[in-house]
C-alpha cells in the first residue's frame, strides 16, 4: 500500500535552505541532492515503517521517524516524518552538522 505524501511548509523551507547552500558550491550537486531527496521520500511513502525512529521521537507522544540519505561525498541528511492514517508527512529536513530538533522545534501538520 502506498501512503499519500505531504511535505509541510517547514520541511519545504528546510529543503530550499539546503539547496541554496549546495547550489553556491555546485549546481549539479544541488540537482543531484534534490533527486536523491525525491527518491527517499518516495521510499518513505511506500513503506514508512521500514525506517527507524528519529532521536526526536523520545520527546513526543506521536511517533517520529527518519530516513537518512547521503550525498555522493558521504554527507548525511535526515528527512524527518510522521505517519497519520494513510498519509506520511515530512515535517523537517536536517543537514550534516545540524543538531537534533528541540521538542519545541518540531512542527506537526
């Protein structure tokens, strides 16, 4: 069963910030990162329970999962998401060097 996919406005902002940062260094790198991100969220919508719990899960009653994906150079990014009924919501995207989200930073749809 494929789940519906929603990306919150906060996650969209996260993606735009990451893309601008990468694009300053390499337009091709930014394009490759975005393609990888799209593949990851597609995988999330196919089988969200296959992904592990995010560290942020400990601070909330709702289950928070993460999909870790890497660039060609091995830099790790996290797509942080929740599942509600038949919809997966990507709520944040974090890059290398960014700390875990504080409890009050997690935005739910």
